[in-house]
C-alpha cells in the first residue's frame, strides 16, 4: 500500500515557485514533484486561488489563503453555532448572572453543552453578541486594555513579612494614586484610634515615599507599620520606624488604611476625576480633619482625635478659609 504524503501548508515561497514553474510551461505533476507535495494540492491551489482572468499570481494566492485562514475561526463561533448553548447564555445574562458564573454553573449541572468564561466574553465582544453586553454589570462593549507597566520588576531588600514579627502592628500605610498623573498621597492609619494622616507625594519613587513617611512619623509616633509590596516601599529601612510587609495581593491584611483611602475617594476625591496636582496640602488637611473628627461606632462614638488624646490642628473651617491651632 502506497504511503500517503504528510500534509503541508503552502507558503509564500512555495507559491512564488508555482507561479515561476507554471510560467515556464511545467505541468502540475512536475510542480508537485519539485515541491514534494501531492499533485491534488497543486490542482486545488491553482483552481481556487487564481485571478479572475485565469492567471495564477503568487501574491494574490497568498492573500486569499490568509483571508481564508483568518475567517476559519471567527470570534464566538462555538456559541453562535450551538443554538441551545446560545439561548441558555442569553437567558442567564438576563437573569443577572456573570459569564464566570454561567460557565461554572454549566460545569456543575453537567449540561450537554459548555463554554468557558473566556469563550462567553469572546462571543459578547464579537459582532454576534455585542447587543447583549448591556446585560453585563460593567456594560462594557470591548475588553479593557491593560496598561503595561514601564517600570522594571525589582526585589525589595530586607523585606520582613508580618508573620515573622513578634510584637503588635500599630499602623498601616499605603499610597492613593491618581489615574491622571504620577502624583499621589501617602496615607497612614493608626489601628487603635483609627487616626489617619496624609501628605502629598510628588511621584512613586522610593525616595519620595521615604520623605513622606518620615514627615508623617514626626507628626505621630507610628510604631510598627504594615505596608504592601509596592516598589515605592523599597527604602523602608530608612523610614525611621520598623516596617513589615503584607502578603502579595492581600489588601485585607491592612484593612484600616484601605478603608480610609476608600472614604477619601468616596466622599472627596474620586479616583477617575481627581488630579492630585490640583489638590493643595491645605485642602487635603481639611479633608483628613473632617474624617478624624467623625464619631465612630467602633470607637464607642468617639472621634479619632478624642481616642488619640490630641487636639485638632484645624480649629475652625469657614467659607473664607481655615483657622489652625496656634
């Protein structure tokens, strides 16, 4: 029995040779022998990818081959071809379910059809599923572009995990960034009194963060402080206080500072609208004063100032300005 030749895709070089050999008067059988392919491969190639005038041109044939390959697997093909799967996904989207939940439910219920969450998103962002994007919680009609970080990944020297320390953690620190520029604010929250401090940071460099944390430590004895693994904390050994680190991607291990930044964003400085360059230090001090003056249920309806046992630096806020103590 004659062994069948292994399937081989023709490329631009092969098509150039086909054009040259046809132009020289060689038969399709001879061309197949030269290219080491089956004669039917040459026959189909010439028949399907020739020009309208009957001539075979390598560049035209390559373009037609690329177009066919590009359309071979279009976005959302799996869902669009299975009517039962498509109907189920649309119904679950209308019921307020997410693509992740729909995919997991199909696997849990062992349904006769299945699509991963990525396949569902691919279908939604295609021309066939675009109209159902309004049923998503984000109502986004195309995938969000992820910005690549321009900074090189670095290791933080002398990093100590909070699991390795013996004493208690007194404070939490983090940066609140702006989506408009490189400026940010450094925020510190003391666990016992929920007293917060904040100062502007000109950029995200370790040197700028070091200076900001030294200023905040002068205003309040912070003690052992927990931070995240951002590279801005690289110079933590020069902050003037003991520093430990939370686990990577674990913001719940420093909940108070995360909540404090959330309060700042929710009430005063929305992330997408705030330009820290336009926020003055006095305005930031006023906002911090308002939060520290609030009565908190967790503090038995006392303010952070009262628990901290200190007087507010801001005495009074009026429509024409701010009156500071002293």
